[in-house]
C-alpha cells in the first residue's frame, strides 16, 4: 500500500462500509456487525497511517491530490493529507467510532439500517474535516457532519429531540454561512482554495491582506469554529443536543464533533491570519476563561447527570482554547492533546450515563445512590473515568491541562491572571465531578429499584475497556503523543510569530 493513497483509504473505508451494509446486510445482526467491522477496519488503517508517519517532518504527509473542479481563474481539488496537527484527531475519530457503534447494540431497536448508516457517514465526514487541505473540500465535509447528527438526535433522541436537533442545526449553519463567504472571498483573491498554496502566496508576498480585512476574515472563520467548540456565549445549543441525543450521538458529539471547532482555529485561523490571531488572543482567552468558570459552576447546579457532563464540556474546552491562543508551542500542543483527552474522558462519561439510563430510564442523580454496591465493576471503571476528567496526575487529563497552563503562564500575549483563573476551574471541576460521583455511586443503597441492577455485560465492558487503557497510556506516556505533534506545532508557532513581527515592522 502506497503512502500517497493511505490517507484516502482511511477516509473512504466508512463510506464503503455504509454502502456494503446498505446493499448486503439482510438482518439486524448483520447490520450491527457490518458497521462495527468497517469501523474497526478504519481504526486499523489509521494505526497503519500512524506507523508510517514521520515525526521529523513538519509538513503534510501521505498527500493525495487530484484536480476536481477547474475554472478559468480557480481550481478546486480533492486534496487530503495528515500532519502533526491532525494525526491524533484522526486517530481519536477512528478510536471513538467503534465504541459508539458497540454501545448501540442493545439500545437501538428501530430503523437500525438507517441509524448505522448515519454513524458511518458522520465518521467519513469528520475524518474529511481533519484531512482536507482544500478550503472548498473542507467546507463540504464540515457541512456534511451536520446532517447525520441532526437525524441521530431528531429520530433516536429523547422527548424534546426535534427542538434540540433544529437548534443544533441552525446554530451551526448560521456560523457556517459566515465561513463560506470568507472562503469564497479568499479563494477568489488567491485563485485557489488550496491551503498550502494560499500560505505559500502569503509567505512570498504574492497575496496580502490589509489589517482590517485579515481581522474580518479571522472573525468569519472564528465565529463558525467558536459555535462548534462551543465557546461561551455561543454554547446554548450544546446541553440540549447532548441531553436529547442517543448515547452514541452524545459520545460522538463530545468525543469528536466539538473538536472540529478547536482544530479549525489551529488549522486555519492561526496560519492564515496570524496578525489577527495575535490581536484577538486576549479576547479569546477572556471568553475561554469565562467558559471554564461558567461551565464548571453550572455543572455543579445540575440534577440531570447527562446535562452535568454536557456543561462540563464547555469548561474543559475552554482550557483547549486558552492553550491554543497562548500562541506558543506548549499551549498549542497542550490544547491539541487535551482535545484528545476530552474526547476520551467525556466519551467515557457519556457511555457511563447511557449504561445507567438503559437500566433505569432516568438521568436524575437523586434516582440513584449507593449503586457501586450493586454494580461494583461499573463503579470501579466509572471512578477512574471521573478522576481522568478531573485531571488526576497519572491519568490523561492532567497532562493536557498542565501543558496548557504551562503555555498560558509563559505566553507573550496573555496575562498571568488567565492562568490563575483557569487553575480555579480545575478546582471547580473536582467539586462537581466528585459531587456527581458521591450522589450516584456512594452512600446507602436504599432504593429497591437499584438493588437488582445488573453489572456490566460483555458489550458494555468492551466499550469501556479501551477508554480505560487510553486514560492510563496517555497519562503515563504523554511524550509519545507530543513527539508526533512537536515539529508541526513548532513550525506553526514560528510562522505566526514571524508574521506578527513582520507586520509590526511595517
């Protein structure tokens, strides 16, 4: 298998799996196992891609580029590749999807073929976002992610699913239209939608923006990405979407879909608009810190365990944004790794909530209490995932948060108080997570309906065990993950700093 086509193999396997399932799967069992098989094949191919990745190379690798639409003054390409910025987000996507599919085996009973087809489509589209190097191609994948998630929430969600699905769709679509206008303007000015070609034109002085134009372009892209993250105050669609979505929908939403926003800032805003990134960094950091504190505070006030986990995402992703806009290597690497950590830990939390919901059909915390005594294996695994989300040293969450704080306190564009406020968010995270765990798992087992709750079955166990493994692997071997990002991130940070200094010199 040639490197030039490996990235395309990873990208297209979910689409092939969907077609095979739709054409050849004849019963429910075959449908389930076809979807799971192709998601595992995609994960295996992504591991092969990781193995072939050269950690010493800063630029794109395993590039596949084919002209698609050619006009007199522009060209649109199927242009995909991978570098240190995207490699772990691609692996996160292929890792999360088999777990999301496996978690659905017992919970989804109707329109099963359509359900698993949507899961495979959204995997294909999310991979496309992380791989696309052409702005037009990126926008297509970006928009396609909306459709399957809209239907996953709207068809298989809870009682207010239509409201949540429409709110999710309208919020994201509104931001996307601003980004589309910026993409069209940028492609027209550059004569190409290829991101590497546009960057080359900017570096060579062939293409340049006025300060005002660059800042407007930053905002047009940035608002679309901020809605997807979501950053405060553009976050209100997220709790509704999470609470109403089926378990797999919540796992995918928290595990991967929100990372499309953080990735967009790193992939597009920082390199294409470096002066504007430097200019807006304090504002983004203020919003990030507000999100950290607000998300933690509101999480503590929840009575619905799924809504608590949903609001915690706003807080955790505030850390990611703070790291990215520290505009130094430690901050950006910490932000990228914490994106992966959040996907693993919060994906695990939503799996936990789904397992309880299938047994009791309620998400209210006061409906439980003392269930560790009835479900000891489930309780032990849940404790580790809760501690990882809190950032306990030795587990995955600690490494990302520590590196972000290290980048924040050493940033040339951010004040020290951003770091102090973010550190307060870590304390608040411990408060609301331990409150949730104490309410649900600890205390007397005094409700009759909880005393006979069955412990984990094989399907639930195998959806949680990979999460546990990665919690410890990242926590104890973080250097391995940073090695893949280091050169690409350093190259990006140097580009931003050099562009800012050149602009200041003018």
